[in-house]
C-alpha cells in the first residue's frame, strides 16, 4: 500500500513493535513448555538430577518474567517493575537452591 493511501493513524499490522511482541510471545511459549517438561521430570524422579533441575526451573521462570517486563516497559506501567522484581526474586531463590 502506498504512503498516500495509508490512513494517518493506522499502523501496519506487522510493525516493529508488533514483531517484538510476537517474538516475546514465542519465547515465552517455548520457555513455558520447557518449564512444564522439566517440572514433570523433577517431580517424577528421585535422583541427583532433581537437585540440579530446581535452580534451572527458577532461572527459566526469571527469564520469563524478564521477557514480560520488556513487553510492558514501553507502556511505563508499574507492571513492568513488578515483573522485574519477581524476576530478581526468582534469580535469588535459584541461586539459593544451588
């Protein structure tokens, strides 16, 4: 579509901001699947592997929270600050679980 035909207030459906949101959603989906699989492995087995998987689960949760904070940081909400704080708490718990 030409720039002259485009309405002044409308954005292209896949603008840069929408692409970034889509990438964050895909990363969150993949991280969520990995967390579910690892948590099932952790709860179903009683080996030394479970001791090493607990910190990994907390670090993956922290990564998900950090991705969510990036998503909301442009809106300048307190929600992004809350996500960053939760991510920091999860990192601290993950380091303690090591």
